[in-house]
C-alpha cells in the first residue's frame, strides 16, 4: 500500500480513487465520476453522501426520517461504516464516514486562491517585514515592525498592529483586527470581525475612576488555530494570553486576559473563558458556557452548553449546570427536581 | 376614501394630514404644524406623541408615572387608541398607536441619501456587476464576480466576497463582511460588523487534529430582512443557510450552518440558532435564547428570553426555561419551587 | 509634600522614586533601577511585583500556591499592603497594591504615539471639522459634518458617520463604527469592532411585516468612557441613549436603545442592558448578566454574573439568579435546594 493517491485538487474522481483517498473498501461497481460531497436530501448521481446508523462523535444518531432520506437519496456513492448493513448503492466502507467525507470534500472544494504581493490600496509600513509569497489584499493596514510570513493571506481590510507577527500560511479574513504584541502561528484561520490583543478588562478604582491597568502581555496563538467571526482574544496583563496549537473557536467567543488554552481546545459559539483561567488539552466548551476567572479546567473536560464553571474541573470530567457539577449529578438532580415539583402537585 | 396622501417626505404636517396618513380619526382642532414624533417626556407643541393605556403588543402597559407623564406632556397632538378616554389635547384615534407613530416617524425622518456610483477609493473587481444606480461608498471592496443591484448601498468599508449577490435597494453599513456564496434579497439592511457566510463550525477529529469540513453551501437571505450589528450568519455545509423574507435579527445574534428561518422570524439580542435547526414563520426568540442543533421550532412559537430549546417546539407554543418547557408549566414550576423553598424554612 | 514627582514617561526608576510616585513608604534598601511591573511568576530583579494576603477589591485572596510564588519570586521590589508582614525583599507599603501597580505600570508602559494629521489614504469629507492635532489614520472615513477634537486618534479603518462628534483625546481603534447622531466625550477609548449608534431594535407589526420605527435619538457618551471590542450601543428612538462619565464596558456588551447608564458603571463581558433601562452610578454587572427593558437598577447595585434582572433593583443591592433576587436570598435558596435534592435521595 502506498498511502493516499496524489490527485489534482478539485478533479472528479472514480469510486476506486475515492476509496483510496479515504483509505476505505469499495463495495459494488460504478462507472460514475463523482464531483462533490452532498447531503442526502440534495444528492444526485454524481454526488457522494456519508451516513452511519450508529451514534456519531457528536452523540447523535439519525432519526427515522433521516434513515428514510438516505434510503431514498439519489447519490451514486455512499461513505458508510459497519453500522450500515445495506447502503443500497455502491459504497466505501470506512471507520468514520464523517471524517472520510471531510477528506473527500477537502479534495473537491479547493479553497480560494490569493495572489502573492501587496495590493496597491493596502497601507504597509516601510519597516514591516513581508514575505514575498504573502498576499496583502486591498485596503489592509500593516503597521510598523509587523511581520507577515510565507504564504500568509490578509484577504482585505485587515488591520495588523505594530510589531505583530502573522505566521506562514495563516489566513485573516476582512475586518480582523490584530493589535500589537500579538503572535499568530502557522496555518491559522481567523474570520471576519474577530479582534486579537485588545487590552484585557483590568481596572483599579482609584477613588474617583476606574484606572486602567496597562495590559501589555499580548497574545500568543499556536499553529493550526481556527477562530470564527466577531470573537475576542484579549491581551494578557504582563505575559501573553495563550491559545494552543489546533484550538478551534466558534463565533462570539471571548477569551479573557492571561487565560491559557492548551492544544485542540474547542470553544463553541458565545463561550467565554474569563481571565487567568487555564484550560487543558482537548477540553470542549458548549455554546454560551463560561467560567469565572483564575480556575483550571482539566484536559479533555467536557463542558455542557451554558454551563457556568465556578470551580476547578478535573481532567476528563463532564459537567453541566449553574453552578456546573458532574453531568451525572446534574442529571440526577434534574430528575429529582422534576419529581419534587410533580409531588408538590399532590399536596 | 383615496388611501394615504402623497406627502413630500420630511414635510411638516397638519393634524388633518397626519390623520389621513395614519388612517385615523382626528378629534379636536389645532392650527399647529407638526415636525416630528417625540416621547412624552420631551415633547413640545410641534411634536406628536403616541400613547395607550391598555397592554401593547410587547405585553407592557404604562406605569402610573408614565400615565402622569402623558397627562403633563406638552405635545400638540397625540396618537391614541380607544383605551385612552381623554387625551387632554387634540388627538388622532387609531387601532394601533405605535404603528401609527412608526408610519408618521418614517414620514418625518427621511433616511440618509447616498450618491449613486463608485467612490474612487473603493476597490471593485473588473468583472463585478454593478447596477449604475448602486452606491459603492469609500474604501469598500467588491470582489470578482459579485453583483450589486439597483439602488443598493454599501455605505463604506464594506466587504463583498467573490460572486456574492446584493439585491436591489439593500443597504450594508460599514465593516459588514459578506463572504462568497452569499445572496441577499431586495431591501435588506445589515448593520456594522455583521458577518454573513463565514464557514459553519464543522470539524471532524482525525486522531490528531480537528479537520475542517468544507462549508460551501453559502447563505441565502430573502427580501426585507434587517440584521443588527456584530451578528453572524454562517455558511451551510452543502446547501445554503436560509433566512426568510422579513426576518429581523438584533445585535450579537448567531445563526449556525444549515439553519433555516422562515418568514418574519424575530431574533432578539444574543439569540443563537444552532446548526440545522428549522424555525417556522413568525417565531420570536427573546434575548440570549438559544437552541441546540437539528431541531424544529414551529411557526409562531414564542421563546422567552434566555430559554434553552433542547427539543422541538410546536407551532404557536410559548416556552421558557432551561430546558425550555411550555410557559404555563414553567410558571407553575417556578411557583411550586418557591413554595418548596419557603416550606423548607419551616422545618 | 509636593505630590507625585514629574518623571519622564517610561524611564527606569529607583525604589525611592517609585515610593514617591505611588505615595507609599519604602522599606529596605536597593540600588536596583526598575523597568516594569511584572507578575510574581515571571518577575526578575529589575521588576516590581504587587501582592496582598487579604481579600482584594474583586473578592479574591491569594491561594497557598500564589503565596508561595510570591515568596519564591525574583522581583527586586514589591508593592504590598499591611496584610503582608514579611515581603522578603525591599518593599513599598501602600493602602492598595493593585492601584499602586496600575499607577506604576502606567508610568512604564507609555501608550502608542500617533502622528497628528490625516493619513493620505483616509477619506475625509470636505465639511468635516478636524482639530489640527487630531490623528486620522490610514483608511479611515470621516463623514460630512463630523467633528474630531484635539488630540483625538482614529487608529485606522475607523468609520465616523455624518455629524458625529468625537471628543478631545478620544481614541478609536480599527473597525469601530460610529453612526450619525453620536457624540463621544473627551478621553474615551473604543476598541475594535464596536458599533455606536446603530438603530435600536424597534419594530411594529403592520399586519404584513415588522415595520421599523425610526431610531433617531442617537447616543451620547460622556468623558473617560472605555468600551471593549465588538460591543454595541444602540441609538435611542427619540432621545439619545446615554453612557455616563467613566463607564467601563467589556467585550460583546450590548446597550439597548433609550437606556441610560450613570457614572462609572461597569459592564463585564457579554452583559446586556435592554431598552429604556436606567442604571445608576457605579452599578456593576457581571459577565452575561442582563436586564429586561424599562427597569431601574439603583446606584452601586452589584449584579452577579449571568443574573437576569426582571424587576427594579434597589440602590446598593447585590442580586443574583434568574430571576435575580437579593444575593443572600439566592444563596439561602441554593443551600435549601441542595438540601431538598439530597433529602429526596433518602426517600
């Protein structure tokens, strides 16, 4: 076996080429050339769908309607795991159909290409250091002393502050603001409206006003980090706020000053990590979940949507509620509470 | 009856002209010319106020202080319904004073005018298609293949991505980001900092990292949709995320990938619709309310502020709480819970 | 005593100079020149740390690990209060170490300097009024009739709408949007992505659509106000939404139309003040806390994180929960609820 084939990005593929690309087993025969991955409701003969009957990594299994939609769907090829006995069409068996679909879709859907060089409308400081292969799009601002790495892309209207460092192949979408004292690693993606490195919310009452404590630690973001739209990562006070390699942050996420995220942390929409809180590798926060400051959330912890973390969370724990407690206790408490309320009716 | 009069926008009006404009009955006489709608605390003789004693469509009725402020107010004309026995000044009787006030205020407060054409500082791709009556303001970017409809306005510093379509008379405020594969209908308004079409939050763990699933479905927004500031509408995975005609979205709202909003849905501040959730016509979400993904919220459902929708909501239902339940059950449970806590004191 | 010394900003200082600057008492001797304030974990001989054993103004006292870190730390000087018996190195005694640290850090960390004048890439309307000492950075837009005060700074890519007024020495970061009918006072700071003056969320159903009520009151912001990133202050309907002197607003904060904040109000991350709500001087809202509209929150009230204010809050009260109640009642109820759930186990 020589590993994954070397295919031209975006090219239509045979079923055999797809099986090789996703390291799966082809079952059945078809002469069809496939052009994209599609959902089961909209798929046509030249499309590939993915499906499983068992519970997926998000804890969902398909509804009866979804099973029927798969049976009825017109896709010429299906990526399935062993939970699907009869795919009803040629299929490629894989361990993880969603992963295979992502790999295949990444083949078909080549990302936008950007031209190297500086658009004439961009404003770039004389002493900024730009790799010749970087793409600085229209109406961007690159400030004094900033560094833009090889193959990095500022799509348009991006702001890069004084001395900020944008790593190789990192992609910044329109209206991103990178303040001074910020470093982004390689191959990161930051979406529109997100701000990185604004001063943390630190003030001291001086008897007459809230005096700002300077926040000069900046932000250090690792490699392969993806951040959604309109999120905010604040500068640390004296040392950088840290975002580890491979973290993924959704929209409207806030990370306070001096927080430290380990590797591959997941923060869903509107999650908030307060100042000086440390989050271990692989922890996952559901939407609107939040912590108070100065806590530790252990590696691999799972924080339910809208949970409010008021004390340390052990590694590997799953917690829910306000204040957040172990999910099993939370569920027991919910059941008991409903029983108490029901019994109150009888009195 | 010949319908509403044809009045020059912004012109001062007589009481009779106002009655005709809002289809109401004038009671009393006045020679005053009126120049704007005003609140009861700040109104002068040349102003028009609106008032009702009964419960309004938001479920509020005026406090005693607000009634007194109406009695004391100096407005020369009042728009009232039949709940107000004595307006204390000339008045125009209408079924819905707030609606009449909106119609009248829209007469007085002519919106900002924008000059057709492309500001010389804007960066417009050669193959973008701009209607000659569109207004492309300073420092906007219009990317390759984008289409801007008749009378559409990009106020300033707007980003329109490759191939995006902006419908006729649609108005985009500064720092809006429209990604590729996005279509906006006619007469929409999108406020500053809102992002439309960034990739949905879809990743698959490949054993080493969170691999992004390409999100290439885009977003399709209907006509007469208004979106507040710093909101986020994500691109669907394979098919567009849908926002129906006449929806109104407040600030900091998030709509996840593959979600589908029907017509005239209302999402108040910080509401969040998770991925693949379907919301029926006319549903209303209060502030900070949110859903998990893959649910259906029926037409006309009312979701209380901060409710957390964990399962389907029937059409017409009103729900509250976390997890959200029917509002009557929620209120009963709250009462019972308070009684349980009170009784616990006695033990 | 002649008050605080006049020191060159950023200059290294002796311990005696530091004691004079922060109005403290030097204990011990050192010839070291100090160059910055640092946290205890990262401090070196030329750094100054601050520490207290007692509870700080945020209600925190140091953990045992933090005490040990202070003992072990390599800083050459410590700012401490009387709760610290043995500083273990030369120290400056002050009433409030955090305040002394802020004053000292503000000496060392001179803010970015901006050049007066208009960057050639900015687009400034002919009839805008710019003070000659203002700095209009690259790719900013200043609209017709806007006024920019002495020493004010628009860093880059800022939008200032028609007729808006930016006070002296006010600092606007990239991608801030200031709509028309907005006035900012002197020495304010507004961070990236924040929008001020977009129309409040006011619509009236006309039988077919949500008709927008014009929102033409604008926003009036006092002096010394600081606003974080991606926050939203909406325009009032007829009269301005008001933000008093010295308010500090964090990221993702929303202030609805017609709201009125007094002086020195604190709104932490994602807090939301709904329309027409009045907040008294010095009130503090924790993260994600929110109010419904048309309420009054008294001066000095403290609103716990994620509290939901459903009725007026008296001056000086501390409230928590959903619906928010007095913190003492909230805590009692939480204890009673846990007891009820525990007792339910025994049945």
